[in-house]
C-alpha cells in the first residue's frame, strides 16, 4: 500500500515554519497503520528538519547559528547572480537536508515527544515550497 | 512485508556507541531478503551516523571537530535553561542527522566494508535513547 | 514491488559528478510507477547530494566552502595515516550525507526542476564508488 500526495507552503523569508500537523494529517488520511512517511522538498534552498518543538528560541538560535556558519555574500562565492543569500541557501540545504523519513506506527507518525517537523526557508524572500509526500506500509 | 520494532540504548554522555551488530540482528530477524531498513532516533540531541569502523580515532576526531564547530555555551544561544551542551546538541543533531536508511540484500544489511552504524550522544550526560526500526521488502 | 541494483562510478578526485541521468534510468528500468528510489553510497569518504543543477559555480563554491570548513590536515586530527584529506573526507561525508531517497511519480524521479543528483568525491585521489539502488512501490 503506497499513497503519494503533494503539499505547498508559502514561506515568509528566512526562518522555520511548523508543518507537523499537516504531515500528521497526511499520515492519518493514508490509512497506513505500520510503515514509513517520506516527505521530500523539491527545492535546493530550503530544508525539512526535525527540531525541538517546545521552545521557539531553539529555532531562532539554530537559524542565527547557520547564518554565522554560512555567511551571506561570502567573498568565496562565485555564484552571486541571485543575491548574497542564494549560494549560502544552497549550502545550508546540503548541510541540513531536504527530506525526512518518519516511522508510522498504529496509524500515526511515531515522532519522539520533543520532535517537530519544520520547513526551513533559507532565502531572505518568501517562496512557494512544494513537497512530495509518500506514505507506504500496511 | 513490513516489520517494525524498537530498541533502546543507554548512553554514557557525549561520544559514539557502535550499534552495527544490533541493527544487523534486527534485519536478520525480520526475514526480509531484499529491501530497506530504516532506523529512526526519537530524539533531538543525539545522532545516528554511518562512520568508518576500523580506527577509533576517527570517531574521537569527529566528536572533537563537532565540539569545536558547535561550541557549548556559545553566547549566540538564547536557549540555555538545560545547560551549555543542550543547544549545541540540537544543532549537532540537525547537522549530522537522526536516522539511517540501509539497503537489505540477501537478507543482510548491505553496508560497505568500512561502514559502521553508531549512536552518537551529543549531551554531556548519559541518556536512554529510543529507536524505531522498520524493515520492509520481500 | 521492489528492485535492487548496483552502480559503480570512477571519480577523479575531489569534486562532483552528475549522476542524475543514471539514476533516472534505473527508475525507468524498474517499472515502478509510484514509490521511492533509495540510492546508497557504500563508502565513508564521499557523498550523494541533491544540488542546484544549472550553474557549475554552485558545485565549485560548495566544494571550496567545505574545504575551508573542514580543513585537510587539521592539527586536531589523530587519524592521519591515510593522508591529510582522509579524516576531513570522513567528516564531510557525515555532514553532507551518503544516501538519497527520491519520490517516484508517474514512473519517473520526481525531482524539483533545479535538483540534480551528484556523487561528490571527498578524497584528493580518484576512487571507484559503489552504489546500491533500491526502487520500491507499485
């Protein structure tokens, strides 16, 4: 049993957007009891991550850490046509990932109690971000 | 054919714990001949990684590298209530990952000859870490 | 329905090699219409990544960024027997990943328009790199 769907989200520039509820709903709708849910972001300048879901400071600390680690407009970069945040966004995506595979148990996403699913926009401007969701199992 | 189970490990603080044998055993017990084994850590301050399995220096170099890259108690962090190693542990988890998908071939984990599976505790103190394992295939 | 195969590539030292066409072909040959394609690198010093596929500067910027972030011959490293680029290659692999899970839709890899699949050699010298490919679905 395999079900595939799409979701789109509008981001508002650099920062994280909680999508845990939307992913949990896709799993419920699939009817899969035991299996896996794969969530795939079809972009190269945003990430999908699991992150601590209780204190919003975790996500702002994380974003500021990555902004310092991968500097916008780094003079190292030759790929600059789309602005100082473009090449840094590509690197952030490769370091932090673009997809998630989540266990499905008893018909639900078997996340840990502190794990939330976040779409993380790496560009300064907002973008429409498309996700392909595949739920498989029994 | 899909089988799901759980494993728990007690860590002893920051550092790596080899769990290759335990994962290989779960694959054998599943009876799956050709497929995939997904191992998922239900936490936001520890990682699951594949790492070189021959020289223990690789894992200690890796851990010291990450300790330098993501500094405990970095003044950048606002999320400090749980100690100086907590926010750094969340960032290490996002950079290094929390799950693995391994091919199953001829009833066995098809790891490369130098690939070992490690549970990597990022917190200073030991913790009980829970894993959800899903083996699927034929 | 699950199909598993192998691919090998000869790299020419540090840098990226586009393997999008080879992966797309494996998906087509599998006959799977809806599902997932898992591509797994059986090594600890090279990566599989999705990266922007239009401007080659993105990949050269990325490689130079990682060369600066994870310094060859860093005096921190004890694991030095195989040369100054070996321990840095292991760390690059852990930070950037060793596998990809791609959605299969209408019999094709459902990559975003700017996403290309790259094998990224982290060692200075060329190596033969083996991949296990598992396509599952209906």
